[in-house]
């Protein structure tokens, strides 16, 4: 005969029971061995009679009672007049309302602790069913199901399950047993462990915590029916924490509390030893390790809208590479425990990131000095308060600060950039030197030194190049010179010279002025009296080498009066242009000449071809004079009797506004 449903197989090792309480597993023992079935799996015995007498022909384990046979249920058994008995003893926990259901053909009887609860016992080929609601007391109880098949096909089914409606089930689950708590300092965590409840209608467990000495419990988590442990991270305050566990069923009934278990957490404190130090790469902060801290929070205070910042790190040091150079940066640190609690912050510390190392330029030798150049960007390098210059002789590693002997200054270059430089006049002659420069901020914090640059004194005898072109524009008040830029790196200045032009030759030149390296024009204010002049633009370098220069020849405009001034005057006169645009005139009589009661002046008017008297005033002045021209005056001495002396001719150039 073939079995429609067989749960015993010689090779089987595990069976699974699907009940209202969940999935349960039990080992299945081969029929030939001694059978012991782990609860809640049934032990099944098959008999060759309907009275369950004598020894069972076969014994095995059955995960559920739901079977049918059209022939013999096992080898060695008849197809008719056989009996099958299932038994199991299990823990029902707190007990409560259950539903039994039995169905099948022929005879079925259900017993609880030896008391018959269902009785369907007659020889019939039709299927019958019986359901029963009953309350099972708490603790362990034994179920026994007897089935007999007298003739024909055999069919049997039995189930039992808790009734979980909240209106029916008022029985609380038992409190979980064996609750323990263990605290680990390294992780600052509490591990709770317990034994699984036996209730078939268990829905889960609820974990509670409170600070010892308080009365309010905090619900931490609901965990599932299969859980037997839970890990909590209490605040690392050094306080004692208490835990209890409650079971709850599908009807919403909660068990009583377990006995209280306690742990004492590790106290996480504010980090000590906090320091902040400015470096070239940023501001380095460090602190002492805090037991129990899992990480630290470093905060840079915001002194403006964009300079605040926060970092979290597991180490005990870090460098703020985003700190603004030479600015005041303020920091403090707090510890964070495993629960995320942040301690109070440490005392704040301030530090300034060092200014960047200047970019060294070149060293230009003189006969007994060296000019050193460098660049320093205040925008990216920090706020430089000043620079320190260091010098080493030859290949020596002995660096000496020479800042006091090599006073630095700043100048603008032709391309608009700024350049720093100093002239080391303390250098010896014909000596090889190396130079380096560092910057410092307004707190006198010195940054890293620049790279090195070398020079040997007395080796530069090369003059700068002459300007490629020089132009001269003659005006009624003088001459405007312009020239092309010279690109020599050691260019120090442009010197301006003037001489007399004779047959195309520039003679008797004299230095009139000089300009900076960014200037390529110069105005010579000179009275337009028709002279033939020459101008020379001669660049000079740091070593004092002077270019031969570029020369230009001009003839001044001639605006002299066409009326001759008589000679023989016994006094002197002078004319000058004031800042107010007035011409100041003066006259005086040299010692040994006649005294005058005063002086009077007249200005040449080229339109009328005559000298026109100025209003009498003391001192003499000509107000609101025309610009962009040369003016000529006659100054006479006035005697006590009102007569005048011979005139003196004086002139002044009045340039146009620049």
C-alpha cells in the first residue's frame, strides 16, 4: 500500500512543526533506533490492532497530525484494524484559552493530561469533525491523540492553537526567566540575555530602562519572539541603570516585570589638555584621550559669517587646514560617548596659522652689497606684518639674520604686481652669499623660510638696456618725455638728464630727476624761450650701473616778449607759481643800492604786444593766471616820490593740468 503522507524516513534528520506559536524543529530518529522526540514534536506509535495492545510495530516522530492512508500505514501493519497513538508533553507557559480541532474517518479520541476531551469513536467511512474551546492551565501538560482504522481508507487530522482575541484571552504571559545584564567598558554597551518564553501566543518582549533611584521606566525597544538578547548603549554618565523585561502576547497582555538587573555606565568627561598651535599647514589641535569616548567633536568659533567649522574624529589630534592664515582662530573640543551624548566643551584655545613662506626672487650683487627680492601674497599668504632676512656665507649652514642691515621695502612693478626687496650693505666684497626670507604676522609669529637665492658681490657690471624709444613733446610750458619700458630684472630706476643740443650733439648734460620702474613719462617744466635742448633717459640697476640711455633733441617754443626790456636795473626780481594757480612776484634791492618804497609788476600780453600793469598789492601776485603757457613780467622798484626804476624781466612756466 502507498502512504499519502509519511513523516518518517530513514534518511530524515529534522522535521518542522508549524503551529500557532511559530516554527519548531526536532530531530527525527530512524525507526530502527530508540525514539525520543523533542517537544513540541509528537511521538507516534503504530499498532497492528485497534486496542493499542502489545508492542508498537513502529515508533517515530511526527511534526503534525494530518495524514491519510489507502493501504497499510507502514510495513508489517495491516491495511485494516490498526491503531496510531500520538503523544507530546510541552510547556504551555501561562496557559490560557485554546482551540482543539479533530477530524477524520473511524475513531479519534483526544486526551489532555489523561482526561478525554474529544471522542469520535465509531466505524465509519465518512469524515467527521469536532472543535473544542478550553482553557489550559499554566505549566507542562500532555496531549494524547488515539486513532483507529477498522476498515477502508484511513484519514485523521488534529490541531491545537491558542485563542488570541483580546476579548477572549485575558491571561498574561509569564515573565521572562533568567534575565541578566553585562556592561562592557570598551563599547559602553549593556547586553541583556534571557530564556525564551514557552507561550504559544507570544508576540514579543519589551525592554525597559531607568536611572537607579528614579521611578519612571523608559521603553527602549520591542523585540521579536525569537530574541533572547538585546544590546543597549546607556548614556556614559557614570550612573547606575536598571533594566526589566516584559513579555506580551498576541492579545496585548503584558507579563509582570522580570527581577531588576543593574549596570553602572562608564563616565565620559570633557577632554583635558587641549592645545592649539599654528603651523604652516594650518592650526594643529590636540587633547588627552577620554576613557569611553568613541569620538570627539572639534569646533572652530565663527568670528565672521564664513569662518566657523566643526569636525568629528576618532583620534586625539587634527589639523585645521582650512584656517585663514594669520587670523585669530579659536577652538574647543568635546567628547562623544557610544550613545551619542556630547560632553561639555573644553576651555577654548586660540592660535594663528602661520603666514606662508615668501616666494624668493633673485639676488643682485653690487660691488659691496646685494639686493634681494621676493614676493608675498597677502591674500593667500596671510597678513604679513614684516619680513626677516637671513644670510649664509658660501656653502655654510650657519644662517644669520641680517634684517637690521638689510631693511626691506615694497615697490610696484610695471606689470602691476608688488615686489619686496632689501639692500644688504653689510655684505663683504667679492664674497659668495645665500639668502632666504621669512614673514611674520602682527603677533610676531614667524612662518617658514623661503627657498634660497645666491649671489657673489662685485660681479654685476652690466648696465641695463637703454629704452628702445624716447619721445619728446614740446609744450608752451616745457617738454613731456615718454619712453618704452625696460625689462631688466634688476632695474632700479629711470634717471632723467638734460643738456644743450649743438649741431645734433648733446653736451653739458646734468641729471634733473629720476622715476620709479613703473613710470614711463616725465614732465620738464621750463620757460618757452626757444632754446635747443637734449634729453636723455638712462635706466639704472641695483648695482648703480647706469645705461648710456636714449637721447632725444628738441627746440623749445619761443614765447619771449617782442619788446626789449632795458638793461641797467639796480634791483633783482623773482617769479614763482603757487599751488593756488597764482604767480607770486618779488623784488629786492641788493645791499649798496638804493632803497625802494615798494615794487610794481606788469605782465606781457602777446595779443596787445605790451606789458600790462598788475593791480598794486602786497605781496605782489598775479591771480588766476592762464595755464599751459609761459608768462613774462617786468618788475620795477617804486621810490618814495613815486618814480620808478628800470624794470627787471622775470618769467615762469605754467603747465597745463596733468
